[in-house]
């Protein structure tokens, strides 16, 4: 199981793309920041993954699904996995103070999902 965590204002799909799938300047900046600052970690190439997103929003009106695609694409680029191999995905939305925005992502072998999820629930105090 791999844990990736970053305090950063999350980028929505609407902010990432303009018109017919052209990246915005916000997306380019977000991508460069994450590619440069995320930990260099090797994710073993396996047949199927699980991915758990924990999004920390400061705005309670934020949609839970908006940051998934931009972030997932950047994580794929950084860590070399392919989202077509994701078999299980979960998203948790938390409301936090403005300075605490960001994300925590767990990626692991889908065969270990249930055991890993029990550990993650304890770490993150998820009921």
C-alpha cells in the first residue's frame, strides 16, 4: 500500500480543461507543482489496483468528484500506473479550514484491499 499526501488547493475538472479538452494554465501549474513536489516512490506494477481518495475541501459546496480526473492523470504520470487497471475506487470528502485543503491518496493491490482498508480506516478515523 502506498500513501501519497499533499496540502494544496484541489483543482476541479472545470478549472483543468477549457473547451474541448485543452489544458488550462491552472492545470499546467497544478501538474508541474505536483510532479515536482510529490514524493518519488516506486509503485510496483501489478495487475489491478485500488485507489482511495480523501479530499480535504474548505468549501462545503465543492463536488466530491471534480478533482479526481486531473489528480489521477497526474498520479499516473508520476508513478507509472494506468487507471484502466483500477478495480476498486473510493472517495471521501472532508471539510477542513482553508489552510488545510489537500488530498491523501492510497494506492495498492486490489487483492489486498479489505485488509489495507481496515488499516486506512483506523489511520484516517473513518467510520
